[in-house]
C-alpha cells in the first residue's frame, strides 16, 4: 500500500499588501505619535488614517511596542476621498504640538515600520529623511516578537540616528 505525501501550504493572507505604520518621535515635546495607514486599492497610494495615537517618550518599551503593534494591525485598504492633499493635512502634523510644517519636520524624527512581504510576518523598521546627514538606518524584526523587543528596537534606532542633536 502506497501512502500519498501531504504537502503543507501556508494560509493566504487576508490583505495582500505590506502593512505600514509611521512613528514620529520628538525629544522637544517628549512624545511619540503613532500613525496607522490606509492604502488606496485603486491607485496604490498610502496615506495616514485620521486617528493617531500619542504616547509619552518616557513610556516603557513594552507600552511603545504594544501601541505600535496595535496600530500596525489597523492598516486597511480604503478608497481615498480626495485626490490632492497638502503636507499640512497630515493627521500626525495635526496631532503634534507644532504650528508649522517646518517646525514639525525639525522637531519630529520619522520612523517607518512596514511589512517586508504581503504576509507581514517580518517588520522593516527604517528612518525616513534623516537630514542633514542623509544616512538612513534599517532593521528587521519578527511581527510576532514581544512588544518589549519591538519597543527596544524602535528606541535603539531613534537613539542611534546619526544627526546633530541640539
């Protein structure tokens, strides 16, 4: 009697796109703004969801990691209601304590967290627009890691950024 071998196939992901969340960290205002994203399924543009979460920069690594994971899972596909927008329309800017975009870009460091593939089992963490040095830092971590490990990684990247600190 011959037994047929059984092959294992991983389940298909619900969303077939890489998830995205943006983290804005300000030493000046001692806060972290976590902005989950939508993706327009028609033209593929990613944009911030209107509700950003704000936590203290002095929060524990576990709390930072947990907030990021929750907001990473808020990612969804949604048609964009308007075609054109300005930087000043960003929900993270509106949630910040800055009055101008120049002040926002000077006082908040941006870290992007995205899924490495459409399965989103690995997160890519990278700095964005690290001016004036123009050196970007990138790291990867499992999406199934403990929140404390994710929070520690985010803070290590933030503190390791090569920039002129004031």
